[in-house]
């Protein structure tokens, strides 16, 4: 039996937030479809997202636009259209969701990744690279220089290769000299990243989602479809906040950073809903070979580890 509180919460959320179809579809593909091979029959996907307020016309328009933007690619088999993640779309998902599900770095040795953008770099390439680096948490540390306090060379290399700028910019590694002085580093962080706005977004997320967690914990028999909707909206809302969060080391952050509590809340919601959500997903979605394949092993590493016991599909009426 569906929870009346959760049903009303979902209805209120969709009425108040007016979620963009493209963005919500990206959330569903990244959180649900990607771990199961990344391909799904469009008709079953439409059924999956319809309770999120997306009708058939909206979905078809959005997947077409996402195809134009190289997120998705389509294949026609008989009378059915199947949409899959492109290679570049998969890499973009991996960048974004690695930041969502992996444990943030707790210690920092003072190393920075810097990218110097020469004036010879063309405007279209410069704009594309800035956008991709911003997605990865880079900030403008100086005119023509973007940086992040990490040693994640692999991610930076992927971004430069994907944007075709690996031989057009100057990537550097830098290190803070001497003892890590907290005050100037925190001042620099506030200049490079809008931490106040990010913190307010995290607080809003926590205020919105705490009642949902309380309801889930007090409900005996959770409904798979409701869990799917709750998990989708939770991850959509958390992704919205996280995409603007550079995930800086603790030395650069203000005390009692609201992002920490928001991540814990998101993790708790995920651990409660994921198994039921997977049941609903497996019952609704189809691929050219039939049912969705089992989730990839990396799926079970999310938020510190999920129970690997197989999830069985349940029959969904209609």
C-alpha cells in the first residue's frame, strides 16, 4: 500500500519545483539506466518517468535534444526505439556520479591541479573547457587560470582529451608552500567559489528531505514505485546542489559545512529506497534482449557499499 504522506510529498514537490525534463531524464539515466548497460526501450522509459510528471511528448522531445547534445544515441529495431548512452555521455555521467557516491577526501597535502588557458585558445573551446572543468569542481583562481585542490590527474586528463584541448592549454601541478595556513586558504576559496550559495542549497535540500526520511523509517511495507520516485527526486535534488560544490578539502571549508549533513541524509535515503527502486526499475524497463541486465559491480559500491543480494523484478500491473 502506498504511503499517503509520501504520495502527497511527491505531488507537492513536482508542483512546486517544476523540474526540467532534460535534467530529470539525465538523473534517471545516470542513477538507474547506466549501471544496467545504459540502453532502454523508449516506450518502457516513458512509463517509468510518467509518474514524475513527464508525458510522452516531453520525453520524446527531451531525448531528441539529449541526442543532439551527444548524451544519448538511438537505434531503431522493428517499431521500437532504443536509447543508449553515448561514450562521451557515459564519461560525463561517471564524472558527475563519482562525486555523488564516492566518499569526499578527508585529508589534503596542499597539492593543486591548475589549468592555464592561453589567450590563443579559441572562444568556443575556451567556453566548453570552462564548463567541463566547472562540472568537475574547478574554480577561477586567477584570470585565465582554473584550479582545484586535488591530485586527480586522471579526471583532468579525461576532460582535456574529451574537449580536444590537451595540446592547447597548460596543465600544472602546484603545492602550497610551508604549513597550511587556514585563513588565507579559506579566503581564496570564497573568492573562487560561491560557498554561501552552495551552503544555502544544501540546507534547503536537508530541510526538504528530512520529513521524507522520517516517513520512510516509520513505514512498514514500502511501495517499490514510491521508492523509485523518492530516490529519483532525492538524487535529482542532491545532484543539483552537488554540481555547484567543488568538494574542497576541510582546510578550505567553513566550520559545520551544511554539505556534510546533506550527504549523510542523501546516503540514508538511498540505503532505504534503492532495493525497492531496483525492483520497480527491473519490472518496467526493457532492452532489445528483454529485461534489463543485472547492475554492474560498481553500482554496489555507492555510498560506502550496498548489499549485493540480487534484486528480483516484480510484476507491475499494466
